[in-house]
C-alpha cells in the first residue's frame, strides 16, 4: 500500500511539472526567439514577431531598416518583468548594449517589451515594435 501511494505521489508531482500552460511555454519560446534575433542583429527576423496589426500600422521604410544595419548589439539583458498569462499580457525591461559600426561608440539603451497572447494563433506577439536604438540622439 505504501509503495502504491509513493508511486501515485510521484505521478502527481510529475504531472504538476508538465502542467505549464501552453501560453507560458509559448511565451518562453517567443521571448527566446526575439532576444536571439536582436542579439544577432536580425532585425528583419525580429520584426516577424511583432504583432501583425502593429507592423501594418507602422511600416518601416528601407531607410529605417538600414539604420539597424549600422549598429551591432553587444549585450541584451533582461532586468525584470511581469507575466499575466490569465489576461494574456507580459512585459520585460531590457538593457541593450549598442555599438555604432561607424564610430565604434558603445551605449546602453533601455527598452520595454510588451507582449500579448493571441489565443486564435496560439502565439505571443510583441506590441511594442522594434527597440528605438537611437533614443535621445
């Protein structure tokens, strides 16, 4: 009897480990893909993770995309955030190290990622668009 209870308890614990909601798992994947794209300077790829409605409302010109090619990301650091999967919202405060390829000057830019869960698409979309790497300049 004791062995059966132990096995049942172990199965219950294992079931709890895998009960992370699909939205929570998808958020981790989306944020990982986003941060990887930004770290490697793939701003076009990163833009694919931006909410389609935001992309449509704020199209980027070829000149704006060329500006992103003039910088190199030296660091990307998550400095805190909050997730509310019940309401389909998440935010992350990010510090991005940016190097101007022409002057080799490095600076740090703060950026607030804002995410929303699209239940229909079963995907998280970034609603804050690409970071403004030239803030204050």
